[in-house]
């Protein structure tokens, strides 16, 4: 009797696994296919990449080829305590910005656009000062990571940003959920992208911490692939995109384009997109004043009467069941739909940001909501009282 029961259970589990694998193989990415808008000023790239120079599995050439196949036009390559010499360069049409993930006593510190590696004395002394002295941009890597969090988020005021979406964080959280691990393992042989999206979850704790820090100071949010080669570089780059709103097409001059891109990232003129769910290229989050003046992410302006926040995804680019949310000072604002956009009226000063959740297939049936787009903030400083909300 027990043997028959065990056999029946085994057959049932095999059937469920087979159905899941079939669904994984039949799911095509991106899930929602939109016509990409022509915007040469929006640069899609990949941030936080590792190569064989430290603990990655691919060479720099292989990363560049993966980027080209995934539609990424720039790479921030950041090996552990190692820097590719020579500064920014175009390599086979992809802008490569050599950077470094520095091991410090407080945790991992990203240094964007590093001229050289830090010495042991610099890493154990004041690494943020050393990074800034070299003209690089310091960013807290995976700050709430289970294995290696960044411990000085509250007191370190010299950071330009923090990673708000980290593939490494999502992987470590997912590894604690047996069903997620099994689902990814079953999917990987037939679809690396389907395996990768099993780990995508809204980083609630990281976003809450970011909102708390934004009450005190501007802090750009970064979207970190943190790729090491498994899953394949190209698969993870197709899954997650980091969009910089530079405002014009690349010039082809590596140093000039790198400076423009870095300024956009450091000032928060950027947003994260899980492009496996659909291209995020049509996303816009702006503040519109009563006189029609428009302000983008990363900008600061006074709170004024008639000011409104607008979220747009582009005509024909809204998946059925998508959920748009706007937060100001960590508080969710009421929204109204108007002319293809979502409108929120802020009632108090603070950092305002937007999130979009998209419906994606459940493991065997139905659908679930997953994070699709995370914006950077627009900063509202105190001003006259605003009109009543929607």
C-alpha cells in the first residue's frame, strides 16, 4: 500500500514537473511585445558586471557580445578590487566603463569609472574619500544583501547612490524558497530567461530603506545585474535593463559619452526595467507645473499649487492588469487616469517616485504581479500648499 502511494505520488510530481517545463518552454520573452519608441536620448545598458578578472565566467569580449545580443549599448564592468586599465572605450559598438566593486569594512562599494585599483590602505581607511579623490562615483552595492550588506547607509552621506534592485539580492532571497529553486532548476535547460524571472520579486525592504534615506538627502537608485555568467550574461541582460535619460544620442566619443552617462546615473535621471516582461522604453515619470513646465527624474523643484506628477507608459504599452503606484515621502498617493497617463497630486514635499507592476504567468496557471519598472525620484522642496488631491 505504501509502495503504491509512493509510486502514485512520484508519478504526480513528475507530471507536474513536466507540465511546468512545457509551460516554461512555451513562454516567449518578452511577455508583452511593444513597438519600441524612437528615443535616441534614452540609453539602455547593464550595470554591475563581473568578468574573469575576478569571479565572473566570461571575458570582457564575451560581455560585449552578450550586450550586443541583448540590446544593451553600455556596460559598467565592476570586478572585485580590480580595474580594466585604459578608461572608458567603445568596444564593438558598446560603451564600456571600467569600474570596481571595492571590498571595504562596511561592505561592497561600487566605484563607477575608476582610474585604478585602491590600495589596501585606501580600502581599509576611508574608501569613499579615496573613490571620490580618483574622480569616481561611489554607490552602495546590494545594501541589504543577506551575505554582504553595506553597513554605513545611514551615516555615509557621500554616497551618490545605492542599488535598489539587485539580481544578487533576488537570487539569495529566492534560494530560501524551495519552490522557487525547483522552478528555476527545471526551467533553466529549456529557457534561461524563464529561470531568471522566477527570482524576480519586489524588493520591499530595500525600497522602504531607500524611502527613509530619501527623506534626508538625494540618493540615486541603481539597477544592478550583478552578473557572473550563470545564468548566461545575455539572458540576464535581456531580463533586466537600466535606462539612462541622457537626452541626446551618443556621440561616439567614449570619454564624452561616459561622462554624460555617469552624470545621468549619479543624478538619478534613470530607471530600472524588467524587460523580460515587456520593454520599459516607453516609460516617463515627470512633474508638471501649473504653467506647463516639465521636470524629469533627478530634478528638484518647489511644491506649488497645481503641480502634478505624471506616469506614462506610451500608447498601446499598458498590459492588462498592470498596477501603477506613486509614492511621495514613502506614502502612496491616490491616482487618476487622464489621457493615457496616471496623475497624482502631491500634498507635501519629499522625494516622489513611481513603480509599475506587471502581470506575469504563474508557475502552472493564472498570473501574478511582479515589479516591471522602478523610477528614480523627483524631489519636491517645501512650497505653498497645493490643491486638493484627485
